């Protein structure tokens, strides 16, 4: 080691948030999927602008389950935030509890989501309106399911090990992704349930 | 492995499904009967059949296969039989009370295309070859979503 | 496109020459400076030591030069943008139409319906348009199956025919003549053989032509033609083709009421002669593979009769 | 040579090692070789088309096959060659240019390669089984819809899109994370090589453009398979929706093929002018401006589809204004050469062709950007000429230059200058002969995508000429392959930095060791190797203190590139490959039944989970050197 060297051995092995590579990877994915949501909503509005009546020949979706899902998603942000904090403090026991709670919320959401498809008052193949509504809802459901599965895997990992510090970062990033799932649902909810109720 | 298996499957299916035979091979010029069998595995033949079904206004009586003045073609009940030969005969020679004879008015290969399409309406055709939905009003499940019965 | 026969095409042509001039100027300008740089800069073989002078002192001269070049090209660009806007506006307003034609694209032929205030005066033809010279013609463009695009370079630019929508294009021919057009949007197997001819003729000739087209088909002149008509009506033809004044009313293929008056067969695929017509009837798939017309094998005497009748449809 | 590091960072040997390789250099080269393979394949298809068109009323290939040929040609060139080859270059070169040991997500990079390979193979297997797509690389509905494209041909096209977009998106995410987090200490954004800037900009464009076409092609498959009505006007759908979604991706696509070309230019020209790039800040801003404008002009592909006038005017302006950033870069390159000492080696020749070819293509681009002119030129051979001038002039010529330039880095050997110059002139002349006449064909009214044309229209001569040009191009390609073969067989090893270039990738062995750098360098300039002498001798110039027994790399801050933390990197694994196989089963299966999405997602989930599941041994090693924040 000559005098022109810079010793980095003192640096930590992992850091949270935008310091970590994981965060950037996750942000990339969020950008891609956010774009996909934005475009499918744009397609929805484009099709709406092309037809006289909207929704096409069916009543707008019933509000009950979708609205309930908004509630559950918003509520799920609390345990999610709590888990994220625990992760950032490296509090493994709390992370275990948090992951389990988040997973339970996830199951509840998926269950309600199944009921939601029933309240759309149309099939995917009844007309273009049905097609786009099913597409948007299915797209969001895929993200929901993915993150729930992700949470489950992490939960199992945290109960069985082997663990190292950067897994805490994974938990934090998983929580970040969950925020995306929640925030993206708000505009989608408005489009699916309230745009059809607008006077066109 | 599974990929390879799947590709083999495609290999078996692909060729006959996708062939687009525009000209009638001289071998079959006399009678197309030997050729019809492929029609039910050939996407192009059945989509042509679907087009002709509309062009020759079969809907006029059979209303998109749902039935009307004429019997439904999507049901499993066949007054005059559901084999390709039966249907070919129904089209070419006509049937009592209403079904006119089209012999001499539509070309034989077109008749066999119609036969294959009519059978696809009740799901007798290969599902990966049967026509999808038309750019028209929704008449119920498209042919390629109707369960295969053979 | 380089030989404009109408105001639409002419305006585009003017814009074309302007754009071409400016682009050539820029092109050779860039090449000139690139060439000068190559010519004046000292050459070296192999990795000579890099010249890092630019790091310590700003290069005023080159910077100014680049700035000027960018400014100049930007200026020229705006000239083009404005010219393009102006031309576009001009194309948009052609004044009220003197004649309305509904043009429908099919795979792979063109169906033209000449409207008239008096519905009895409307008539249909296929793969050929006849228009009066110096009159504004409004085309209502529709598609029956997939997207096609109407394009007659000598007369006007393209307009897509999109299923579920109606487009309009108004054009005018200032010179008498026949102009070839072709489908310009890929529409399937026979996209290549979907041409149409636009014939511009003086008003009086046009009126004569239109009057003739409004007539229904002439009665068969002799027994052979009568036999031909019978074959047509009771054979496969009538399932898709129409001949006004006969029981044949198919709308799926070109209206043949005045077939003999047309220049081409099968959307510009063949010249309209007895021989080609015979070949077309017997084996269309050999000539235009994938076309929706089936082969019609028939004994020679029948073919002669059919041809005799069709040839008489002036 | 550091044997311990070599051992730590090498991919395992043997067959299993082949499938579990994650070294960015290995993956990068696989990308390049595979992409070149598809380039040749698509070139052969084009040759066949030129043969068909060389004479009027030719019957060499029928319409059905011809339509498959041009669809395959376009799809291959755009999705299986142009984008992947650029990403391959980025994956191989970025860590070396940035002074890093690896790309950000090596396993994901391997996965994206396998997905790309399987997608491409699927398309060609389909083609040879007569399931080749035949609705054009743009697959306009309703022609590509269920009623007018029977069978599975278009479904295979749409699924190829899904494959290549998935792989492209993952690679883009990797590039972004690599560039922003794995730069050597001191390489602030303002010191990044223009190559890196261009690749970063491209990656961001991919991120925002590709989802559009994935959405569109998914909707298309649904229309065809389960009878949805996205594009069915009778049920409230709209054919123009497809065109909007497709071109919202399709136009930026051109730019993420073109911008890497600029990256090669901005690397080669300074090196062979023996001076730093002129106007670096302007160049960077121009790149960013191009990226933004590229999203504002997709509609100029749809002028003939009768849209509102005002909209068209806006898109005309945008389409023309995008010429300005390109002009800025062109003038900066000229200024660089003007003030430099020129070394006209083969890479430089290919770059100089850019000024001739791309500039011409750009100007014809300005012509078709004008609504009235586009009405006449759209979908004619004029546009065929234009797009080949832009893509070949803007991407392929620089790409060949880049190939000659970095070949010594890839192999440690030089390519023959003599053969190289021959290949250049053959390619250049062949290109002009093949594509210049198409301008005139277009002006004479010859539309695109026609499998034949009548004899009496006077199009024969120019078509024959163009076909002859294709022969010349083919010969230059043969020469190119021969040159590479000979170099691998015969050429003597070359010095580490044969071009005397200034960027970091030349600061290490050629070909580089598995671990890239003996010590991570510290950067203080845009051309570190050139300006090394100007550095204060007291300041540190390399990093120590990274683990050598474990894959550990230095992560720096996004803007200032200050040392941030030491991240452990994953070891080689076969699971990315297995996951790719599982995903392939899912995609291909869903061409035939929607249920494939359900049952095939199980193997995918399992494979991906095992991919991420930490191994006990590794964890122990990591814990041994772990420092908590």
C-alpha cells in the first residue's frame, strides 16, 4: 500500500435508501411499471374519448369492494412503514412481525380483489370498455400478487435464515415497492370507479 | 427440456395449421374430399370459411350460428348429421324446408372451407387453428374459445 | 409525385423543391467543413501524444464557428417549418366540391360509388375513377376490412382508409389524362396488386361517361350472350359480383355492369383483353395468389359464352 | 495479475459454468455475438427480398413468403439486432470505463441475455415452421388482428416483442444503476465519458418507451386469444389506438438505436484526433435534449391517418427541431477534428462515413417530417431509403467503427487495417448503390412492402441496381468475418492501449481480467489516461481495502462519486438460466392458452426464489467482513 492509495475498508457493507444499488434497481422497476399503468390509463381515456356513451352499455362498477380495497391499502401503509423503520434500525425481530402482518394484509387485499372483478358489471370480451377495465385491474393485481409473494419469501427467510445485514435493505426496498402498489392504486381506483360516473 | 418438448409440439402442429393453399393442387382438382380433413387443422381455410359464411349471408338464417329461421349451428343437435360429409351435403344439395342447394353456385374448395368453419363453430376444429373473434359485434365466445370435442 | 397534374400535388411539389434546395445546401455545407477539417488538420500515423492545450485555454474561434453554424441551421429549419405550415393550410382548403365519390377499400380492390342528389342517379364502379378536369372532387374514404391508403401521386398525397372511420380528401385534376394510383398501406397478401386508375376528362366527356355508367347492363344481343348471362347468374359469379339490370346483386366483388368499358382487370393487375379475362376467370389464384375469387373451371363453349357476354358489357 | 482476485471473480469452468456465467464481459460478448448472428440472418432475408425485386413480375418468392420475409427482417433488425447489440456494448464496456469490477446486477444481466436469446430463437424456429409473422414489424391492426391474420403467426411476433422488451428493460435498469452507483471515486457526472452519458440517456429512454409496445402487443394477443375488443371498432375499440401505442415506443426506438451510435462517434473521434472532445457540455445537453424531443414526435408516423391539423403542426415542429441537437454534435465533432491531429485508421473511417450517410438520412428525415411532403413520401421507397440512411449511417457504420476500435480490448489482438479499409469501402459503396436509388423509386411512386411491381412503370433499372448494391454489401460482410477469424488465428498480441486512448477501459489488461482492475482507480479528469501527468502527485490515485476473497465492489454516490459503501456481489448461479427457461415456457405457452399464465407462473416463482435465496456459505463469508452502517 503506497502513499497514493485511498483505504475504504472503514466503509460500511450496506446502506439504505438511495445509497443502495437495490434502491436504484427497484426505482427502475417502479418507473417501468408506473409507465405501464400511466399508458393503460391513457388508453382507457383514449377509448372513452372515441365513443359516445361510457361505459359501453353497462352500469359503472359497483363501489363497495373497490372502495374497501382503498381502505385496506391505506391501512396497510402503517405496518408497512413500521416494518421499513424496523429494517432501517436493523431490528430483526420487529421485521419478522412486520413482514407477517404485511403478508396478511396482502392476502386480505387479494381476496377482496377477487370479489372486485365480480363487481365490474362486464366481461373482458363484452366490449372495448370491458377489455380495458379488466386489463388495468389485472395489471394492478399482478403487482399486488408479486409483492405479496415477495413479502412471503422474505418472511420465510427471516424465520429460517441465513441472514446478513443487506437483507434488512431488501426488507426496506420491499416496503418501498409496497408504497408504489398503494400509490398506483389511487389513480387506478379513480379511473375504474369514478370516471364512468362522470357526465361525458 | 420442456422448451424442446413444446417446440416439437409446435413443429408437429405449426406446418399444417399455417399453410396457406391458394391454388387447388391438380391432384385434388377432381374431388377435394381428400383435402377437407386438413381444413379443420388449417387456420387459413377456416378463416376463409368464416368470411364466406358472412359473405354468402348464411347469417340470414343461421344468425351467427345462434340459429333463427334456420337451425342453430353452435348447438350439439344436428338434424342432418355433423360429419364433414353431412355438412358438405347440406350445403351443396340443400335440405328440406328452407336450406337451398348451393351446388354450382359456390366453388367446391369454398364449400369445404365453409364445412370446416361450421364445425369449428361447435368446437370440433383444432383450437389453435379455429378463428378468433371477428371485427364485428360480439356474438358470444369466439370459435377458438369453444371447447374441442374431438 | 414529380409530375403534378393538380393543385394539391403542385403545392407539395413547390414545397419539395424548396426543401430539397435547403437540404442540399446544408448537406454540402457540412461535407465541406468536414472535408476542410480532414484536409487542413495535420495527419499522424499511430498514437501520437494527445494535445491537451484545449483544457487550459478556451477555444474561442471554434466555439464561435459552431455557434454560427448551429444558428444558421436553426434559421433554415424555421424557414422549412413555416413553409410546411403554409403548404399544409393551403392543402386543407380546396373550396366546395363539385362532385362527391364514396371510395371504399377492399382486399384487394377499390369500390367507387358516385353520389348524386337524386338517388336514382348514383352508380358504382370499381378500380377506376373518372373525374371532370378542373372540378373539385370530394372523396369519402372508407375501409371494409383492414387499413388501406389512397394514393395517386400525380394528383394528391396519401389518405388512410381506416375501418370504423371516414376520411375525406378533395382533389382536382387540371390536366386531362390517366393517372395511376396504388394502395400505400400494407393490407395483406395482395397489397402489391391493388392499383386504381384515375382518368381526368373534359366535363362533357365526363358527363357522357357518367350517363353511360348509370345505364344498366345491355340485354344479351344473341343466344351465346344469353347463355353467358345465364352462366353468370346461376353460377358462382353472382354470389359476389353484381350486374345491374340482372338478378346478379353480389356486393362482395367489383360491380361488373360496365366491365368492358374498363382498362384493367383485378385492380390494375391485367390489361382488360378477352385473353386475360379468360385466364382470370379460369385461374385467378395463379395470377393474384390469395385473392378471394375462386377458380372457375368450365368447358370451352361455356367460357366462350361467358366471355361473349362480359365483352358486351360496354 | 492478482490470482486471488482472479479466482474470486472468475466464472466457474465447464458446462454448468457456461450456464451460470455472470461476468459482464462474458455476457456482453454473448450479446454481441448473438446480435451479429441475427444481423446476418436478417441480412440474408433482405438479400432474398432484393433478389425477388430485382426484376418486375418476378416469381422467385410468392407474396405469402415475401410478407414473412420483410416482417422478419424488420423485427429482427429492430428488436433482435439494433437494441441488443448496443446493450451488449454497454454491458461489456461500462464497468471498464467506469473503473468498476462488475455491472450492478450481474445475475439479472445474465437472465436478460437468456431471455433475449430464447425470444430470438423462438421467432426463427417459428419462421422455419412457416409460422413466420407476416403483418409487418409494425403489425398494424386490424390486419394483425384475429380476423385478418389467422393462425399463430402474429402471436409469435407479439411474444417476441414481450421477450425482447423484457430483456431490454432489465438491461436498461442495470445500465442506470451501474452508471450512477459504480463509478470510480472522483468520476463526477461532469467527468463521465460521453459514451457513458449516451448509454445512460438511452437506458432512460428505454425505461419510458418500451412499456408502451409491451402493453400494445399484450392487448393484441388478448384480442386474438381470448376475444377482447381493444382494436375492434364494432365494439368500441379503435385501430388508431394501436398506432399511438406502437409509435410512442417506435419513434424513441429509433433514437435508442441512434444515440449509442453517437456514443461510439464521441469516443472514436477524439481518440483519432489526438485531443479531448470539443464542447463536452454542449454534447451532453444535446444528448439529453434529443432524448426529450424523441418522445414528442411519434405522431409523424401517422400523418396520413387524418388527425387534427393543430396536432400535426406541433409534431412537425418537434420532428424538425430534433435536428438541432444532432447538428450541435456534428459541428462539435468537426471542430474536434479541425483542431486535432488526425489518424485515419479504420475506426475513424467508419466514423467519417457518418457525416456522409447520417447527415443525408437526417435531411430526408426533415423532409418526411413536413406534413405535406409526408403525404407524398410516406410508405414509399423514399422512406425505406431514409430509414436505412439513418439507422445504418447513424448506428451500423459507427458500430463497425466501434468493433474495430474495441476488438483489441475484447481479444488482445488487432484486426487487419488493410482488410478493414477494404471492408469499409465495399460496405460504403455497396450501401450507397443499394439505398440511394430507393429515393428515386419512392419519388416515382413505388410503395413499400410490395412483393412485386409491373414492368411498364420504369422501376426496373433502379431496382436491379439496388439489388446489385446488396451483393456488394454481402461481400463486405464476408470480408469482415474473415478479418475477425484471421485476427483470432494469426494476429500477434497487441499492447494494452493500442490506440493511445484516454478512457479508463484502456487502463487495464487486454483482454481484461475477470476482476477488471487490480486496484479501483481514482479519477480526476475526463480522459484520465491522457491527463494522468497533470495530476498532483500527492493525491491518492487508487483504492485499497476491498475484500479479495469475496466479491466486493465499491459503491459511490450518484453525482459526486464519493466512496459510499462496499457492497458484496452475487456469485455465479445457474438459476438465472433456469428462470429464463421457465419464463420462456410461460410466454410460449400463453400463445396457445391463457391458462399458461397461471400454471407456468409456478415454475417461474420457484426458479426466481431459488435464484435470490442466499446460500449459507456465502452468508457466512459476507458476515465475516460485514460492517454495519
